[in-house]
């Protein structure tokens, strides 16, 4: 793993971060078509940065932090914006943000024992993938007719699947933290 900062995948992750306020403004203005385009572009860049990092052998420490941070920020801002527009209920926002707060609370304990943030696991990646599909579909569900109906069904299916995997991966991170901290105490 490289300590390089300037890499193509990191630039792609920075682009995704730059899209966050653009999306927020578009959704607040009610420009749903443009907001959907930005969400789709964000999802594409999330996939692309990982592919590019592996193909160009540019996996970096910064990228290991930047990519999931960009995902979390996009998810939270998207959820807040969709809740603000009454497209998703507040309990969905609370479920997803609650899991991220739980993971943030693990960091001081990990740090005290000499560990950094835990690496992203496959279930967490799959959960993020499902949620990043759910949100554009739930926004598209505002469209009238069959398109809106189908988008709603698919969007909520992805949302429920994503939330379930999100919390399952949160449990995996909790267990991993407990094992690492327990090992640290045993050697102290």
C-alpha cells in the first residue's frame, strides 16, 4: 500500500466529495433530474476509483480513508436531503446515521490500542452499494405513473437490504474491535 497522496483514484474520490454540495443544492432547488444525474455519477465514481486503484496499482493509505469517507458523506447528505423533501422517513435517516455514529465511537478505543480505522469489509461495501442504488430510485419514485411505482418498489427493496447489511457490517466491526482491543489488553 502506497503513502502517495496524488493518485488517480484519490482524484476520483475528491470529485465524488465535490459532488456532495452540488447534489444538496440540486435537491433543495427541486431539480430532481439533475440531482439523479449527480447521484448516478457519484455511484459510478465510487465503483471507478476502486477499479482504477487496483488496475494502476495505486491503492493508497489516503484512498483507504478517503473513499469510505466520501461514501458516508454522500449517504448522509443524500438521506438528509431526501428526508427534508419528505421522500424518506426520518427513522431511515436515524437508522443509517446511528450505525455510522456507533462506528465513530469505536475509533478512540482502537486508537488507544494502536489501531487506525478498520478496513472496509465486503458486507459494508455491499451495503453501501445497495444504499447508493436505493436513493436515486427513491428520488425517481416521485415520478408519476408506473415509473414511480416501480422505482419505489425497487428503491425500498434496496433500502431495506442496504440497511440490514449496513447494521450487520456494523456488528462485524464491533466484533473485530472487541477482538483487537481484547488482544491489546491481553498483551499489556
